[in-house]
């Protein structure tokens, strides 16, 4: 008996091609496959990457469409609430200008309409430009989450090429007119900074500012003079040699990272630094964290 043909993991195939290869319609209708965009299927146990799906959508399903909203954000590795990530929603967002023919709605494809606007490209995929993307995300993200998104777009891990600086992004937002929710975007971008490496750094920094503390330095590099080791401090007040480090759950579960954190603390203490470590629990209930910073006389913002 000839074994039945099965697609490779992470592959994406036109439904008609699968039928030609002998895949029975009952298999296509089963849980073995997912139709991720109209007419294209992928194995459900090892689905195609979002970038492949987006590129196929633009080339073969809706030529001229621009990937937008949460889909564009995920391609740029912008932090999103879990429910908006593709792995949870299985929803692809794209934008077509008015007047373009639209396919009938499907459960896994949301086709938005709107005027042409500046776009960017990532690995050959056309996506919403940074200002348009932030405006799209402003409909569902909180203020803090929107600042974290802006931080990612201008930060060291940004996937935009060329990568804008925070000042350039502020100029782009200031020049945007007639954009939906642009006022909310401007408030978020005003707080974006160039050197942020994680959304928790953003959340901790905004917590300090909201509590009345001065703006901390972001990811300051400190070098141990005897060993030449260098460490980056999440947030710090160098004049007081006071560092604030965010500890995610991986800091205690990852033994290598835990050892490095211990070494980092030891070196900082030898150099006269005081280290305050913050956790998710501190961000949820910051009373004790803020009280400790006041006790250590962290600087206050100037009136």
C-alpha cells in the first residue's frame, strides 16, 4: 500500500495543489489542516510562520494589500497582549484602499479599508508605517502598552530599517494630520526612548515617572575596572549609584541567568552601587517598591 502524502511541517500550500497531490477533501476538512488565508492550508500541528502567510497573502491572494494592525506589529516583534498574538487569534490583518475588490470575510482574515498611507517593508512584506501602526494599535492597547510598542520601534531590537530614533518618530507623529487617535499616539510617543530593551523596562520606567521620580537612565553600561566585565543596568540614577533591575520569572528559573545576576549584583556592590530589584508582583502592587526608592532618596522630578 502506498503511504499517503503529507506536507512538510511549517509549509503552506494552495488548497487546489493539495487536492492534486491526492489529499482527500475529508482530510482538508479535518483538524489535520488549517485554512489560514482563503485557499491556502497549513498543517495544524506545525503551521506556517506568520511571515510566510503574510507574504503569500500579498503575492497570491490580495495583491497590493498592506499587512496592518496586530499582524504587522507581530512581524516587527512589537509586544502584544497574548490574546492579540497570532498563535492565539489565528487572525491576519491587512489593509486595502477604497475601491479595491474585497474577498468575502473569513474567520481568519480581517480586511480593513482605508486611504493609502506610508508603509514600511520587512523581508519583502509591505506593512503599515510606524505612525499608522501605532494609530491602529491604539484602538486596543493601553497607554503603557502603546508606549512599549513605540519603545520597540525605536529601540535596539527594532526590526524597522532604517530604524528611526525616538526624536524622528516624534517628528513623524507631530506631522501626521487627520489620523485616527493621533492625539493618543502623540502622548505615547512623547514617552518613547531609544535604548529600551523590553516592555517591562517601559512599565517600570512609567511607574517611576507616575510616582513623581525623575527620569532614570536606560540601560547604562557599567564596567568593572579589574576584570573588564560590562553590565547593563535596566534603569539607574548614576549620580546616586542607584540601580533598578526588573526580574522576570526566568531570572529565578534560568540558572545561567541567575548566576549572572548574582555576579552583576556583587560587582555593583563592590563599585558602590545599591541595587533595587523589581518583580511582576511589585509592578502589580508597587507600594513597597516605591517606598524603598523613597527611603534610598531616589531623585524626584523637578516641578
